[in-house]
C-alpha cells in the first residue's frame, strides 16, 4: 500500500503546474490596473489628469498598514469592498493561508479599524453594514457577524458547531450553539440568516496582488478607474464536434447503469439512483474546483454533467466521458457521495453531494484524489515523494478539505505535527482501512 502511495507519476506534477500557471495567467490578466469599486449610482469615470489627483487619506492609511505588516509575503492579495453606507471602501488583505487568514480594514476620522478573521471564508452584504466570517478547523467551526460603528468593527452575533469524532476522524455530524446556547441545527441557521441574509451576500472580488498595488502607488499612478463591481463570466471552451466515442470513451448517455443493480448492495444502488437526475436527466448542479485544505468552496457556478468540462478544458466532447465511478460516504453523515472519473485529456474527478433536492459538486484533476478508502480518506500527490492524506467535508452549501497527514522524503506529519517514520507507518496501517470499490463504465449492448 505504501509503495503505491509514494509512486512517482510525472503527469501529477504536470497537472499541478498546468493548473497553477492557468490560475496565475488569469489573475495577471484581470489585474492590469488597480480598480476600486463604488456604489451602483456611480458611472464609469476615468481620471485623465493624474497630476491633479492626490492619494486620498483612506488609501494612504491602508498603504501604511500594509507596508507595516511584519510578516508580509509576496503572495498576499487584496481587494476593496463596500460594507457600510459611506463612500470610503473597506480593504481586505487575504493571506491565502489558514493560519493568518484575512485582515479587513475600515477608515473613519483618520483612523484605521482592524478586523482579523479566523478563516478565509468572508462575505458581506454590500452597503448594508454586515459582514460574516466563517472560521475553524479540526472539527470546530464558527460563524461571526460584524458591523461598523464609528470606524470600529463591532461584533453583532454568532455561533459555532462542533463535529463528532469517530474512529479517529471528524465526521459531518455536528452539535450547534448560538450565542452560547445549545440549539438544533435548523434553529442555528435560522438565527444566523435572521441576522445575516446569505442570499444577499457576496464575496470580495477583483483581487490584485498587494505588491502590484504598492508598485503602482510608488510610481505615482493615481489614474484610478472607478467602476461598479461586476461579475465577469469565465471564458468557456468549445465542443469538439467530430469527437469519436468508443469502447474506451463511453458517453454518459450510453452507460448501462441498470446492469450494476444486481452486483451492488441495495444501499449502493439506492445511492446511485439518487444521482440519476444529474447523470441521465440533465438536472443542473452547483460546482466549483475543490478547495485546498484550510480553504472553502462556496462560490459555485451552475453546470450540467455535459458542460462540466468547460470549467477545465479549452475543447471538450459534447457528452461527459465516464471511465469509472464509486459510491462512498466521504463526509461521514451517513449519506453516500458519488465520485465519477473521466479519463478525457488529463483526467478529471468530480465528487457529487446531494442535499435535499439539490446537488453540489467539487472537481479536481488526476493525482489529487487517489486510493480512496471506505472511511472516506483519500491521497493526493504533491509531486516527487510527497503525499497528502485528506478527507472532504460538506455543510450548508460549503465544501472544505481537511488535511490529516502527509509525508515528504524523510519528513512525516500527522495532524500538523511532525512524527517519526514508525509513527507514520502505524497511522497508515490504522487509517487506510481498505480501498473503496470502483465500477468500470460499460456501454449498453446494442
């Protein structure tokens, strides 16, 4: 088992760099100039006379704070957002790491107010003076709502939910507290949404690298473009009109799902059948790229099974190609998820979760989701001899990934702490309980 886990496959490294390069190019392309967001009443105005434009006090204060950060890193990014109702934007510094999370600044009467979040998931209701952050790790999570009063961040309300610990893993079965009072899950979300309406919430957008912003300011570039914040559609690829399906490349509509019923347990067949609306009936679902450990995925886009490729490939077949699938309770809530794998191009895993009548999914490339165990643990390759042991969680329209352990050459880590090779081996023997059963796709016989 261990030899299989540490095997070196170059395609994993290639996929990692292809994805990273793609993301970098997208970021650089969308941030060629520094853009600040104003309210809906504003028209697009370009300041033509740079010499007549001085740095506003609020921006100078934000720059001073940014430059004074002791642990500033080149990968920090930032964005402007309008939380309260005035014309001065708030400023978020996203460190992209769970340990340092986000710092959110506000400016009032010459002073900066600072909110340090405990996590990376931040959203706000624009101009309504409400911001909510979700934080937590290792089975305990919290939602906290804030507003701004006289330039200071004021706590409004919040609660937390704690996961059950079972067989050495945190599972998605939670006990809930709101303002220190134990409540049922339904009441928890009711109280949170009474204070903070998630349907109106947006996440910070139009991020730029902090270094890029500082460089522009140092160069005296104050030709700001003031514009209303807008969502931009991602570029999508094109369908390959002449794509040839075969016994190797089986389109989803030709998979003989009925033939699996006799070889599956009743539980597995029932679980598989619950996903037929997505697989066979064209029902749409909300999906996004799988988050890294410590991050959250909640900014979903709507897809159908056949256009899921559009998020990943510049050209793709008209139908989803199914190579194999598996059913496994990844989130520990007693309900099995469906994982499908397509071997088109570099390969793509998609993990489906059903919540009531709604479907959600996260997707990731080959080598990031291997050796799936019946207890929901899977392995991701970091290239060379690096392997990560992870599990996936889902709760209330949010996916997050938990890193349980990792090893890299002569370094071993469990739960964030360094351990010996012997301790790592014992942990693997205990936690890797047996691989889940995958079903190879087979076409309907004509």
